[in-house]
C-alpha cells in the first residue's frame, strides 16, 4: 500500500507553505506562502494588495522583475521548497520515505514516479497552468533528488536562490546551495 504525506495546514504542517519558513531579512522569518505571494507583481510591476489567487504578470526575483510564465512561476515556487529542505535536510529525508504527496482530502495525489501525475503530453510539471502547489513541488524535488538542482531551474531562479543562500548563510559559497 502506498504511503502518502498530506502537505497542507491540516496535515503535516512542516510541509505546508503556510507554516514552512525561510529567512526574510532583519531577523524575520516569512512563510513560503508569504514570500511567494510577495514576489507577485501586476502589469505595471507593482505589488498586489491581495495577491492570493492572482496570476502575476511579473515575479520579483533578486530585485529584478521577470515576465511570469507558468514555468518560471512553478520553478520559483519549487525553489523555495528546495531552500527550505536545504536548511532542514532531516525533513527532506523524511519526505523521501513517501510514495506520493497531496494537499487535502479529495485533492490530487502527486506521485514520485515521473509521468504518473505529470502525463506524457507535458514535458514537465512546470508547463502547466495549474496554481503553484506544495505537494507537486515536493514530489518533483523528491523524484529528482539524485539530480543536481542546478540543472532543474532556469537562470533567474538560480540567481535568486544563490543570492538568498549567501545572504542568510554567512561564509557559504553560492554553489553549495544545490547540494542536498
């Protein structure tokens, strides 16, 4: 029988974007949800007052605006989960013990095996117009755990992740963020 992990605020909250935190500067920690929503920008590059549920025209990454495509949106969101697991390797090891991930009862299960969820017609889960989803991002990272993360993300996301890593981990090298 497959083992499944609920990645939602009513499931294991360590895998919920509403509770999983990263450094945000000035000694603060923000949730992955807060960071992702804060990065969304409208057609004029301005921050939304109520970003939840909005499809951004741009994402603010490492201080620069980038036109928001489905791939960029999903890879950026997944990179936040990569950073979270980099700072908590024991949780990534725990996630690797599951066969699939879902948000809440009745929501789709994202299986570890590539193709079972993403379908043969999609080149990657990031080509989809679906909303960013922690269960999908975690399943993707677990499936690709033996591949350098550096190969999984576009350049603008790589720059954002490396900038975060060296800023909040004094003495760290940019490239070491990709080693889990």
